[in-house]
């Protein structure tokens, strides 16, 4: 009986080691990488892992940092708690300006940046409550718009000043291409240089190649996410079937056209039916390598560019 239990325990430990990334070496494609967009529990929808499971798996796999994202709950305070579970990994969070925090609420930004002891680093513009998101997916009327006529709303102006003065990252969320271009142009005039275009090739925002090139020229980073390659009519997760699939081949073509210096890779994973974020990130990197993206370009998109956004120093050579 003891031998049976021992064998079963060994199998369980081996499986956990594979699933959690235990045993990663310096040669791992994730060594030194940063995961800038990942969803964990607690949440209002099911998630595969909670914060603790993610950070422990990420550290075991050799990642340098992770950014926790949630559409309805701030994550800077959660990042502060999760940081206590790991030694080398850096954990960050932020706030998404959806209706649950008051929409374009300048105070939500100020509080997030104060309460989390530097762990709250990212402000995302509206996602599921953006007027453009609701329009594209037919999820309800109304929603949050950034523009009043041809000008940004006064609340958004205050938010941009807070992002600049607190050295935060501005993620563009699920707003329209027109809104993104208006925000990025205004942000650059204000001296904001930490700009990240959320899943730039996805159904939302639905940017054209020309628009992505313009945003890159303005100094914004384009975020490309592995989850978008898992979407489409045949997606395993029902919530992803309304989204257009963006193939890794398409992403590789954009990387070659625009240049890796303007791009950040991430996964946007976290749903129970999808691969776990660590396995998904590793697969993403391997598939891009198969598309001919160089190791140097991958390092720039997974390590150097996101580190600049998070104010992390360069890794030693």
C-alpha cells in the first residue's frame, strides 16, 4: 500500500512540476521574461489560478515579473500581498477604469498608486465597459467614452496628469482606434512615455497596420497577446468565440514590419479552458521562433521593453 501511495505521490509531484514550471533552467525561453497581462482569481468570472498559484509558478519558471490584471477589481494591493509569496519575482498590478471603480475616476488612480507601495503600476482605460467594446460585441448600450466631441473628457485629462506625475503605465484597454490615437497624442504632449496599446491586433481595438505604425512612431508600445491566437469561432472558451482569431503568423508579420523595439509580448491568459499562463507564454515564444523571429527580438519584446515600462533596471549581461 505504501509503495502504491509513494508511486502515486511521485506521479503527482512530476505532474505538478511540469504544470507549474518547476525545474526551469537558464535556457528556458521564460528566463528573465515579464508577463504584462494575466488574469487571476479572485474575480467575478472563473479563473484557472489565483494570485498565489500564478506568482509561485512564474518564479519557478524563471520569469522576472508579472502584472496582475482584473476588469473590475484593482490589483495593486493584491500584488503587494502576492509579493510576499516569492523571492526573486517582481509582482505588479494596477486598476482598470471600468464602471466598478467609477469609470474615468481620477481618485481611483490616485488611491491605487498610494496604497500598493509601488506595486500598482498600470492604469488601463475602460475595457468591458468601454462604449466601443459594447458596440463591437453587442453587450449593452451606453458605456464609457473618452471623447466629448473632439476633445478628451476633463476626468481623463486629470488621469493623464496622475499617470505622468506618478510615473505609471497607461494601457489603452478596449476603446476605439480613434480614442486611442487621441489619447496617445495628448499623452505624448504631456510628456508621458509609458504607453501600452492593449492587445493591439485583437477584435478590440481592431487597429489597422497603418494605425499601429502611427502609434509606434508616436512612442507607444504595441502589446501582442497569445490568447488572441486561441480565439475565433472554434475557440474552446465560449467567451472567445465572438473575437476574431489573430494567428501567430500574423503577429510575426507585424513584428517584422514594425520592429521588435515597439512591441511587448504577453498572454492575456487566465480562463480555465485555456492553457495556463506559464505554458501559454512558453508556447507563444516557441511559435514565434518557428516563424523566424530571432532570439534577440524575442528578448527585446519579453524582457527589455516591458522592463522599461516597469522601471526595472537592465538585466546583467
